[in-house]
């Protein structure tokens, strides 16, 4: 396999982990949150269901890639996806629970700002009631990466060399 093709495949695997990791994490929130507003047990269920579905996606992706050595870390890129897609799914959830969602350009701009600024994702999840699920996933995914994906990377080794992050001998 040529390095160019390998790099392209790695980029697609990382992007798939970002998109599907975020979607799998926020799907229970989207489905259950409108009903969870009615009871305290609903929030507990959402808090446990979101990380559980993320772990299910993670283990499925690890099983699919078990033969391949190296490549992007499914756990860390899925965690990035959770934080990046969070504002969009939470706004969608809020619109299902309380009425119309995004209509004006400023609504989309605010969601885009929350996407590129993770503290806003944390703030919105605290307001919505899914902050415990977000924190649980933020703790679980690096642990899963450390335990199950030691040979996988978050920053490509080629990019590390280009950016001079690697240890270099000086004379």
C-alpha cells in the first residue's frame, strides 16, 4: 500500500470516527431527552445511555480494525466528535422538546461558535442536563485508547516529524 493511499485511508477513518462517534453518543440524548424532562430517572438513563452507545460504537470500530496495525485512534477521534457535534445535537434535541429550533442565521452562527469552542459545549450540556454523560465519555475514551489502542495515534507520526515534535539529536 502506498503512503499516499494509507494517509487518505487514515484521514477517512479519523473522520468517520469523529462523525459516527458524535452521532452514536448524542443519539440517546436526542431520542430520550424530550421524555426525560418529565422524570429524574430519565436523566439517569440518558447519562448512562449516551456513553454506553459511544462504547458500543468504539468496540465495533476496534473489532472491525483489529487486523490493522497503527492508524488513527478511534477512541480519541470519537471523543472529538462528541465535543464537536454536541451543540448541533443538543439544539436539535431542544427543538424537539420545546418547539421550533434553528431558523435564523444567528442561530446557526451560535451553534458554529459552540462547535469550535468546547467550553460552550460543556456549558450547553450543563444547561440541558447531559453534562454527566459528557464527562463520563471524556474520562472513558482516553482510558479505552490507553488500554485497547496503544499503537494508534491522535497526531500522525508523519505530521509529528514535519512539525518537529519528535525527539531530535542535536550536535
